C-alpha cells in the first residue's frame, strides 16, 4: 500500500478528534500516539474519524486496541465514525465495538 499514514488532531463540539488518513498499520504507532496526546488534552471524549482511512491491517487494529486501553485508563470515552461496512463488521466480530460508540458518519458523531 502506498498511502502514507497521517493522524491529525483537532477539536470539535468538545471532543478531541483524530482524523486517520491513509494506511493504518504497524508503522503508524508514533503518529497515532502523538495525535492521541494532542486530541486528549482537556477532552473527555475521543472521536476517531475513519472516513479518510484507506486501509487497516491487523497491526492497525492492534493500535486501535492500545488507544482504547489508554483512553479507558484515563477515563475517556472513545467514539468512531466513518467506518466502512467491512471494518465495522470487523469491529463487531472482534468485539471492539463493545468498547466504543460507533457512529455512521462524522455529522452524527459530533451532533
């Protein structure tokens, strides 16, 4: 895959939002950790925007699990938006969806 990963943090409607752009894989750890730290500052809710993501492998899923664990320890709720049907199904069968609120799109997530 050639889509280099980028994670951009921003704030909207009181949530720390992380826009996941490109390929989320094992090489994405540093960028995701940095974006999480920026998004989590003074936020009790983290919103992962998967809309711009092009691909995620099992290592990328493991990074999401690590982020969920960190947020849980810190008392932050995690929400996800923009998952394709494929990744939404994966989150359901792996039970990741039990640990986050999944929204169809960003508009409903920040409403």
